[in-house]
C-alpha cells in the first residue's frame, strides 16, 4: 500500500479527465485507501469522498448509454 497525503489524493481526483485510464484507476484506488484510513481526518475523507463520487457519476454519464449497465 502506497501512502500519500490526503491533499494529494484530493488533487489527483481533479486530474482524472487529464490522465490515461491506468493513472485514473490508480488515483481512484489511492483515494479509496485514504477513505479507509481512520487516521485521516473526517473533513479530508468527506472532501475526497465527495470528489470521488462526483467523478464516478461523470464517468457513468459518459460511458453508460440506454439500457447498458456497468
């Protein structure tokens, strides 16, 4: 497990549209690691969760069409 700062994880989530699929997946994974860490403040975890949720919703809207599922 790679440990990064909550601030970097938060910033990386803003870059998801600007990086390749592999980097995007890694950024999401790192954000999940931060969310699972009880030593990270609730404020940071909430901010990261909000940004990750927003990014996931955008991804869904761009990739799921009609009756498709993901």
